[in-house]
């Protein structure tokens, strides 16, 4: 991959900032509304509505995560969890050894 220009990195960072701000605002708003609903007395909390709010929070988080990761990867700056890769490598080595024995 070619090294991205400063302008490309700046543009990507601006997009990432925009997406993250939007996602965090949505998540915060959904949490605030849910907390207010939980404070209402005399009316049972509708569990289906609560489930829908939690699904929306999950969706906002997943969408932002995927978009941010994709943009970062596009300019060669995505985070790689080296410990996760080592665990995967260790598991694969264990499976290979187990197959060779069996």
C-alpha cells in the first residue's frame, strides 16, 4: 500500500470524527430517554420498547465501529490487536498438533 498523503489522512480523520460524534450522540440520547422512562412511576416499563432501544444502541455502536475501522484500514492505520492474533495462532497450532496426533 502506498503511504497516504497528509490530506488523505486529514480527510479520513475528519470522516471518522464525524461518524463517531454522530454515533455517540445517538447512543447518549437513547440512554437518556431510556433512563427517563425508567424513572416514571405508576407505569410499568415496556420491555419490548426497552429491547428496541438496546438494539438501536447496539446498531449505532456496530455501524460506527465498522465504518471507523474501514476508514482507518483504507489509509493503513487500523488497529490490530497483536495479542488476539497470538491467541489465534496458538489455537491453530494446537489444532494442527491435535490432528497430527489423532
